[in-house]
């Protein structure tokens, strides 16, 4: 059987951390192209990994009949454009999160996927996290009883990335902490509780600490240094409440806040037991028995979620089956995020 031939579009951080190493570790594929608009960056990947050909314009490889699939690892503003172009060219696509800058763009991507008959997966790697799937199984088997509420906090004190650059420019990123961090937390929640349809959404987004770029205090800055001639017109704090056909969900997220405590967790609150998932780490189960209260932190080995999402993408190309990261399975999360922004702008609850 011939190996699946892949192109990596965008060769910066997420490609190097996740996509490229995972493809290199999978014997069912080979990287045919590295593509990046920054001169020399794709050539660096060819030299580093000893495979593939470097190109600067992704359109140059759209019509390559040997090319089976692409990973889109670019800035958010071109996720939709590049994904749709490759789908229309008959290629399978794995697009990094968030799927796009807004819900209408995500709908266009879903439509192109349906028309093409090809696979479109989104980089929601937590759906392939061992601990997350253990929690999903516990909820599904009734160990928590009725999960009636879920709370999540993704808050840091001074973590605005590349202030004044692409991350904080709405035309490029589409949004701030919600689209950067919150997408993972909301996606975990929806996945674990069975993707219940959302009904109402109320939220408020704030751009407070980052908008004064010159006077923003920080210790270090990922994707920095600051661009003092740039802008920050996305949220650095967001809060919201979502009613679904299942549990209610409340969120508090911050790239930056004047509380110097970092919190990254999700609480699944059931009438028999509760679970706190520490993002990217372990989880603790809280319950009662015979008049006593218990808490347990299970110990287990974890597979690499980044490798898993690539492996499952390649497997779905072979089988044609939808896996948990298929575009159809992330639409509810995209719709909720759009509704949070719409609610904030209109300062009213959104009925879906």
C-alpha cells in the first residue's frame, strides 16, 4: 500500500511541536512538501528533517495528484481560505484550532468538506487525550450521575502572546483568549458531556490590560517581543454562561488579569460525584460513601495526544470514517464561541 503523501502548510511553532514530529513518527505517511510564506523557513524544515520539498505558495501544489492530505498550521485568518482551496482540489485537510475566525467561516469550511467528500479534521487534540477520554467514559457510564453543571477556568495573570502582533489583531486572529485557550476548554466540555445542543449563551469579553501596549507589565512574552506600533483589539478576559440541552456551563478566561494566580481546570459537577480535570495533567474524582467523603486521583499512563490526532487523521483518510475531530463534531463549540462574542457586543443573551 502506498504511503499517504502529506504537505505541511505553515512551518512555525505548532507545526514543529506537533504536526511534523507526528507525521515523521507514522510509517503510513511521508511529508512531500513543506510550505511557508516566510522565505527560507520551509527550506529549514527540509534540511532539519531530511525529507520533502520546500515551497512558498501553497497554490503551487494544489493540483499535485500525488498529494493526499495537508496540515494547515497558519494564522487563523487564512485557515478557511487554505482549507477550502485544498478540499476543492480533492485533498484531505487537518486544520489547526480554532477552525476559523468566526462561525460563518467555519460553516463555509463544513460546506466545502461535504461537497468534496474528503476529510476535514480540526486540531482539537484533547479529544485524543487519555485522561479526557477516561472522564468521558465515566460520565457516559453514569459514575457521576447527572452532570448538571460544568465550570471551567483558563486564567493567567500576564500571558498575552506577542502583544501588538498577530495574536492580538482581530483581523488576523479573530479573537483573543477565547479562540486561543477557551476553544480547548469548551471543546473538552462538549466532548465529555456528549455535545448537547446549546440553547442560550450570555457572555462578556473585555480588552482591558493589553490595550495600553506601552504600559503593559509582564515578565516574559511568548511570541514576543511586543510590537509597540501594533494593536490589541481582542479580548484579554472573557466570562460567560451557556445553557445546553444537558448541563449548564460557565467559563472565566484570562490572558491577563490583576489576580496573580494561574488556574487551568474544568469541574464536572454531578449529583453522584464530581471531577476536576487539571488541564494538560491529571484529574481528581470527588464522591461520598457511607457518610464519608472521598477524593481519588487516578494514576495511568497517557498516550501523546498530538501523535494520536495525526494517527487518527491518517486512519480516517484510509477508512473515510469521521473521527472525533471531524468538522461536524466541533460545530457546536464554534457556534457557542460566536454566540459569546455576539452576546458581548450586543450586551444581551443570545438564543440559538
